[in-house]
C-alpha cells in the first residue's frame, strides 16, 4: 500500500504550512485503501482565513473593475476546460463515481463559470431620468464581502461551482469548506483561480468538520452562506447562520418521484429509471428513488427495468463500469440495511444488490443496483432519503393518486413525468409542488442561466443556486435618488418629499 498523502488548506492562494492538531483519513472507495490524510481546520484558523479574505475583498477585489473581473473569469473558464480530465480523475479517486460521470460533473460546473463570464451584463442596474423635476433615480448592486460555501461529498466539483464563480464575479471573497470525504477536486479547482490571476485571499479552502462549519456560521465577517447537504444539517445551517445575521441558502435532501403514465413509451421510461436511479450509485440529490407506476403498466415496466439492470457492470470507476462504489463503508452498510428492512416491511425485493460480482480489486464499498416492488408510503424505503442505488416502485391507479403522493411528501426537490399526453404533462407541471420538473426527462437539472433549488424541506431560505437568483444572493441592492442643483435652490422645506 502507498503512504497516504497530506491534503491541506488553501489560504491566500498557497497551501497551508502549519501543523494540524486534528486530521481525517481520505479513502479510495473502490479499493478501501487510505490515500490521504486531511488537515482539519480549527476555529482559530478559520478566523484567520476569513480575516485575510476580508482584507483581500476590501483592499482590492471588491472595488476592481468589471472588465478586470471578467478577464479573470474567462481565464479560469479556459483553465478548467483544459484540466477537466484531471479534476474528474480526482473525483473518481475519492468519491468513486465512474470517470465519465465525474467528467460530466465538471462540465456542468464549467457551465456556471461560462454564465458568470457575462457578469457585466448581469450586474446592470436600472435608471430613471427625471423621476421628479430634475431628480434621477437609479439602482446599483454591490458585493457583500466574505461569503462561505459548504459543499457535500456527492458532487465535490459541481456543487462548489454552482456558487463560487457567481460569488467571485460579483466581487466577493470566498471561503470554501468542502466535504472531508473527497476534498482534492475542490482544492485543485481553487488553485486554478490563482493561476487565472485572482488576487491572493479572494479564493480560500478550509478543510474541516463541524468545528470549521460552526466557525463560518458564527463569524461576524462572513456575510452569506451557501450550503448543500442533508435536510437536518441544512436546517441547522440555516437557523444558525440567520441567527448570526447572515443571508443563507441551504439546499437539503430529496425524495424524487418519477411518474410513468400508461401512455408513456415504456422503453424510454425504463432507460430513464435505470439511468436516474443508479447513476453515481444513487448518491445524487436529483436521483430518482421512487418510481410511481400508474396501472396497468407496472409489471411490464418492472420487467424492462430488470432486464436493463442485468446488463449493468458495477466496479472501479476507472474501469469500463457503469456504476462505482458508495463513498464510505459506513454509508454502504447503512444503505444495505434498507434491503432487509424493506423485505421485513412487506416490499418485494426484485433485484438484490448484495448478490453478484463487482469489477474491482481490494475491499471497496460496493452495493449493486437494487429494485423493490410493492413499496408503500408507510415503509422506510419510501420515507427515508436512502442516497444509494435502491429504486422503489409504488403502484397507483390514477394520475390524481400519483400527484397526491408527491405533493404529500415532505421533500420537493425534483420530479419527472413520462407521458405522450401534452395535456397531462402541462397539468403536472402546474399542479406538482416541486422546484424542478422533468417532462420525459428523468434528471431535470437546470442550465446555469436558470436556478437550481427545491421546495419544502429541500430548501431553507428563499434563494436558489446560480442563475440570476445567484447574482442577487451574492449582491446587495441600493437605490440612489440624485439631484444636481442649479445655483439657486429652493430654500428650506420641512415637509415630506413629494414628487412633482
């Protein structure tokens, strides 16, 4: 076995040279081998990094011209495009998803950088001439200062990229706290900002656990927090951050439903269910975990899904596999425990992911694609966000029953409907209480110029990620009322100002 390498913080464009009091192991989930030792930041170190970021923002980046900001953004976009295969390899080595999936993740993050390159247009305010006699009114948007991004393990490159390009483009300094399970991709991307010409201190990475998170949530100089993770932690981040005067966007968990109506193309629906249910081993907040079959098509649909599952190869993401391991042994064991629970609660285990071989060496954290039938809303299979390759089929009699099932669920992140009926699809997009909707599209992740975010327990706060909502989240508005007086002015007038 190789000696694990040190993974540390990125402070003011350079690797941290201090000595960490606490560390955390990083593993390759395909082999079970420890590959890294991660330095964990103390609250004091977080405070030092925030202070440096504030200085970089106030002395330089916050007042630099949009033209110069845009030049840095275009250079960063170019560098990320050139290095995307390297970043993808880091993701696969620490998260486990197959290389093609990792490359797709980086590419979707790259789209946000491309969106942010248009920041001069996106930051334009409004102007009204002569709103009152010789009085002009105009609006401007300004950066906040230091902002924090706390990102999850399942998309170690894409999720930070949802926020960071927009935050930097709008003039802020950033402190990123990536997942301690797979931090290397985020650190590598952060280094590209320095190479692109971003001033030191504007982009920083602190690795850590709850101590680092709490330090960011309570630090008075952190003005905003962007978070993606489980619903309980999202709620905690939102409540703690807002209690300390910050604006917070905290994206939580999901239980995404895919309705298949009787008139749907069942081959298309079966492909979509397999792709969206088992891609990245189900470790996606947009994964389909609940397939709602409107009878009488359930048996036929399940047969087609089962056939496709039999062709999938599970194994090391660097090999020619369709699905990789789960991120940790603990998570793999937790997901696997739902298989026994599902059977005990009365569901039918159609395909058992614990059976069969995997294409990998060592002791990786594998669970193959798993399929349940006859799942009901009272079962833990349905109620919990399993976050693994477990697809549950619920049978209903009507569209109305399927819609009611989704709207009664506490989550509202993403959903999809498969049908050839345009009227049914239009009705669904209007009636469903979910933030992101796919019509014959199983993973409806919006393009960068639209916003990403859910409803209900899938989002705490009222602002989604990227798009124009991201621009507004990372800026504050001002309205200026201006009058340039003639040499003779109107004299004293203590009444309330009136337009005239």
